[in-house]
């Protein structure tokens, strides 16, 4: 860790297009004062970064790695839990979500994870978040783990936290992890999920997919394609050939449909063809990607969405929710087409979904009083 290496990292940040994220460094004395105040030894690699490269800079999800001042805000001694998502201890989420009563196993897992994190708080330092404060980037301090990057993911509002090493980066020590991040940026690759994707070329991903033994490995390889700025026609054809594979069809559709936001990456016509095919042959994989389908494309599938509510998706709350998202996008939607489904289900959440997703229908007022009368539970204000 030399002055020359510090200049090299600064140059990578500039090449990546983030010279505005280069900040004046802090002194070694300021870092040592932080260590004294918080009774934590900042790992040498991150100390080098703060004092020789930049006091915070670009990080995963295009968020900043924390400055020394921010480290003070999010690493308050003995208040680790309060700095996690929603600024509440994990155990408090249990009561909000009624996990103790309805999901006793998840409740026990949550408390166990809460206790684990509390026991390890002195051995880790939160150095950044990777979006919406749900995903923390952590650097380990304990013996044998020093300088190792870990990810702390709050997967959903009512789910336990996942504490794991990043995948696909080969090295997990801070400076190697950070250098590879900057090289991803220089290559114009998407870094939204840096550390959750393999950093491989199209050719490597396709080759390894053929020999991959587990479904998880196949899925991770395909997700890794989504970080690349442009896919070749050969790769698009390769992906399309996988749409009958139920283990990966959902991911293939996501890669195709997500492209409407970055049309230079993928020919969107592949996405429409694949979505239509899978909607008829494996509808759950298609409907789970409805959020990526532009509203202008939803209209022609309206009758299919309604039919799926009454048939294939009737007993799946998750798929019903996604289907309502698709129906909402259709300009011809009518409450009359959905109300019998709600009556048959006799479920408060379905009526809440009608009120939320169908409120701008031209015929909603005809059913409003009836829908409101059904929404008398404590969750009446929530949609699915």
C-alpha cells in the first residue's frame, strides 16, 4: 500500500467517470481518534483508503462508501441494531409483522440472527449501503477475518437478515474487492448487484452454464449477464433457447424485459416474444416479471391476466398480487371483470387490492360501497 498505489486507485475512480466522488482525505490522527472513541480497530486497507485515496467514494449500487464522518453515524457503539433498515432493532420487526403468532419458525430464526449480529457487532464495521439502506456493505475486524468484505442483506420487511460473502469477486479483501468494482465501472458494466454476480464475459458465462451442476449456479450465471452493457445476438439466441427450462425461465424473461430501460443492451423484441410464449406455457415465470413489461405492451394480455386470476393463480397470493399489477397497467380494465373473483375468494386482501389497483376504473364507483363493506379487518388499508 504505497503512495503510487493510492494514485493508481484515484486514477481508476477518474477513469470510471466519478472524479466528483473523490474527496479530501482525512489524517491518520482522525482515524485513530475514531478507533479510540468506538473501541474498534479500522482495518489497514480501509485506513489506507480514507487517508491516502479518498474520504469515502463511489461504491456498489452507485452509492458512496462512507466517509469517516458517516462511519461515526452508523457505527454507534451498542446501538448496532438501530442502524439497520428502518432504524429499528430486528426484534421489533417481529411484532410489526406478527411473526411470533403466525410464523413461529421465522420468529425464532429472526431472534437467533438478531443475537448473532449483536454478538458480532464489535467485530465488524459498516462502510456503506448498497441501496435504500436494505443492503449494508461490511468490513470485518476480527482475527482471521480482518479486511474481509461481507454483505448484510435485509431481504424484505418481514424476513431475516442474510449475512454472506460476496460472490464472483474471487477476492473479498477490501482493496481487491474495490479495485474490481472500479474496473467493472470502467467497462461500463452495471454495478447494481456487484458482489452478487460472477464477473465473467458472455462466452465464459455461456460455457460454464452448459456444465453447471446446480440450479443455483445456473441462475447466478444468467443473472451475471444482466450486468453487461450489450449482449450479442448469439447470446440472445442462447437465452431464448432456455425459455422452456422452468428452472431459469423467470430469469431469462427478466433479462429480456428489463432491457426496455436500456435498449442498447438487448433487442426488446426478444423479450416480447419470450414473455408471450412463457405466459402461455409457464405463466408464473412470466407474471413474476410483469413489473418489467411496459404498460403499452400489457393491453393485449388483459383477457389472459383475468383468466389466470380465476384459474391457474387462484390459490397463490403471490401470483395474484403480480397479476393485479399487470391488470392495473391495462387501460381497458374493468372492476366488473374482477369482482366475482373477489367474491369467490372472500379475502380481505383481494378486496383491498381491488380498491388499490382498480380505483381509477370507469366502473369502480358502482362497486365501491360493496368493496368498502368487505374491508373491515385491521389490514383493510393495505393492498396485496
